[in-house]
């Protein structure tokens, strides 16, 4: 057990404050961007990473200029990243300003993929060590310990930045406009303010702050390609805990999380991976809108367009789907093992995407942690098969049962919130589940996972497993469609579109949403159980953030306003990813470009484009 001495307490507190200042640099920019534009900017971590890489390159070229070269490189990297932020806003996000907020989220994820491969092509895969900061290379003695001077400098940066931003937003016309836009964007536009210029300036400021945060990390840590995702998740946590749009809240939350992490490493090393998310869950349970947030900030994240209306399948669509099922069922007669394996995996992804669509499209509840239930279903089937030696039917039943129970618990926590707060709390639940699977080695195998999860005959062959997957996925997709057009489905959509009217009509909104959460989790468990059998193994990555993001992409790519959308999106995204990974060295960038093109050209998804084309043909035929 760690013995606390005055120097250990002080050193850990200072470490926490230094980390808090670094995190606040990123979170402040994220808070400013979301407060004005309502864009959930997943690319903010990419701006941070670019700031680090650009700072590294500039310091190498300007090393002969000493301190001026180093600090000029840090400032130059921040300004360049700010310019990149303007380009992203002008070329991508400006075109999606009237779309539901989740579509810009998808677009920024496309930017993340492009930036990752661009950084890989320019700087390579190796970690890069930056120079030490001139004039700040020494240590100060604290009792019997030494503490780096550069860390003390970072501790001072946080409050200074907070004070500078406070003056900017309280004493300048730009700050007045930003605060007004945060409160009411439509009123600001009605008063004649140029929204485009304001949004571009806000994106420049937010991206520059992220770039500055990345460049200032050069003396502290190596620059690598994994910096973006890790920092953006923690930045989102800080913004949500502090309260959306509140800079003071972001700083207080950064300090709180930094201190808790610093001391958590000493006292609770086994829960260090989820400590941040536990803090967020506790804060949101006590204060649903964060420490300094307001209820109005939770109104973002419209999941579907207001004019979106679900309709039953037409006769021609039913015939088409029946033919597709027959074609897949006949694949063992003409297709090879590789093709059957790919199609089986795409069917599984279709169920996973459809389960998330049931939650988002019908229920209006955006989830950033849906992979938790996918992974729990995978572990449930794997443990039932390998540890308990259950028959295959019981294993496939254990998957939705375990995921559904987890969904009941998670839904009880999440449905009390809305908007970004609900999405981030779902992410916290997923991260806790991921860390549990990672560290509960005795049951889950930890990082080594569970191996040998193969289905018994006659499902061990590619053809047998494809037919099993086809039957179960067809049943799952049909069940979700039936539920969507049942009285429960209509009640769920009423709770999404007009919760107060729904309550007045006798619908228990929270109970309906809670039930939808559990149903969506159970069907995600079905997909997870099948996925475990398809891969023959289960790993903690099945519950990771990247898997949840994949589900979001599939739903939005296909079109969230249609029940068919997630199925088409799963086949499009999964098929494209599989082909690109096998054939293209920079497949992430290509996939990102495809996502951006589809979002910009067809913000309503693939089904939206198909629907418009069919509508035009029908009108042309009627007029003829």
C-alpha cells in the first residue's frame, strides 16, 4: 500500500494540475465549437494530433533559432491547425448546417480517417520525440522530490488561458456574438450577423486551441498516431462534466479529473482505465446537465429530420428483399468460402446497425456506447460455449439475454438524460464495460480474449454458418420492423417527437424509452453472439469506442430516416471497409473521402438518395 507523505501528495497534485491544463486547452476549443455550432466534432482530436506533428516538424527546421524557434513553432503549429479548422468548416460542415446534428458528426469522423492516413504518409508510423522547451528544462526541489519546471509552466497555462478567453468573450464584440449565438443562433442571424464568418472564426479559435495543446505536449510525450482518439474522448468527458458551453465548467472539470486520475493511479490502479467515466457518471447522476451546464444545452443532437416519416415496405420492396434472402440462401451452391464468410459478417453488422437505429431513429436517443451490448452478447455466447459447454441454441440465447439485462441497467441510467448528455453517459457505461472485460482476466481472458469459440457441426462449415446467420438475422430484422409499426413503436416515436404531448396522451415516456434501450441492447447482443461464432474468438475490442463509431456510421450512411437504411449502410460500409483493407495501403483515407462525399451529396443517407430517385421516376411516369 502506498504511504502518503507530504511530498507525494504535493507532487501528485501538481501532476494532476499539469494534466488538467493540457486537457483544458483541448476541451476549451471543443466547448466553444459545440456551444456555437452544435457540431459534435470528432475531428477535434485530429486537430490536437496535427498540432503535435506540425510542432515537431517546425521545431526541427527552426532549431537553430533557440527559444524563439521553439515557441515560434508552437504558435505556428496552432495557427496552421486553426487554418485547417476553417477549411473543414467551409468545405464540409457549412454544407451540413441544416442537417440533423449527427450527420456533421459522421462527416467529422470522415475527417479523422483522412487525417490519420495523411499523418501516417507524412510522418510515418514511428513515435517521434520532440525537443525540450528552452529555458524550462530544469527541476525544482519539493521536499525530497524533484518536479519539472515545464510542468509548472503548463499548470500556469490553464488559468491564464481561462482568463484570456474570459476577457475575449466578455470584453469584445466577437465574444458578445459568440455568447449570443450560444444562447440563440436564429436570433443572431435575424439581427444581420454573418453566420458564416462567425462560425469560421469560432472553428479557427477552437482548432487553434487544440493545435496549441498538441504542440505543447512535445516536451512531455512522444508524438504518435493514437493521440487523436484518446484525447478527444477525455475532452468530451471534460466538456460534459463541466457543462456544455461553459468554459469555467470545463476548467473545473479538467482539474477535477486531472486530480482524480493522479491519485487514482496510487490508490485504485485497477480502475484507472474507467476512473474518468465513473466520475462523469456520478456527476451526471447528481447534476444531469453538468456542473455549470444549463438544460437548454441538452436540446442538441437531433437524430432525424423533422419531416422524416416511416412507411411500411411497398410490394416491390418486399419482393426485392425476398429475392435477396433467396440469393444469399443459395450461395453455398455457387460461392466460395471467403464470399460466404464476408456475407455472413455483413448480415451480422446489419442486425447490429438495426438495433442502434431502433434506439436512435425511432427513440431519438443517440448512443455513443452501443458496442457495449454487442460485446456483452459476444462474451455471453463465448462463455456459454467454452466454459459451460452449452448447446449452440442456448449459447445464442445467452447472448441477447446478457446484453438485454445490461441494457436494462444502462437504460435506467441513461434515459433520465437527453442529447449529448445521454450520448456521453452511454459512452461512459460502454467504457466501464470495456475496462471490465480488459481487466477481469479470470473470466474474460483480458487482452488475450477467449479463443476457440467455434460453432459445432453442422454450423462449423462456411455454408452451414451462413444459413444459420441468415435465418437468425432475418428473424431479428423482421422482429425490429414489426416492433417499429406496433403500438409500442408508435409510442416510442411520439416520445421522440413530442414528449410532453405524449405524456399528456397517457404514454409513460421514460418507461417507453427504457424498454427501447433494453430491446436495442438485446438485439445488439444477438449480433455480438453471432459475431463471436463467426470469428471464433472474443476480445475487449468488441466493446471499444471504435466499434460503437462503426455502428453510428452504418446507421447514418444508410439513412436514419428509414428502417431499411441501417441494413444498406451495414452492407455498404462493411463491404467497402473489407475490400479497402485488403487492397489499399491507405484505406482509411479512401473510406473517409467516401464518407465525406456521401454525407455532403446525400446528407439523408443512401436510402434518401434512392427514395428521391424513385419519387422522380414515379412523377415522370405519372406525368407521361
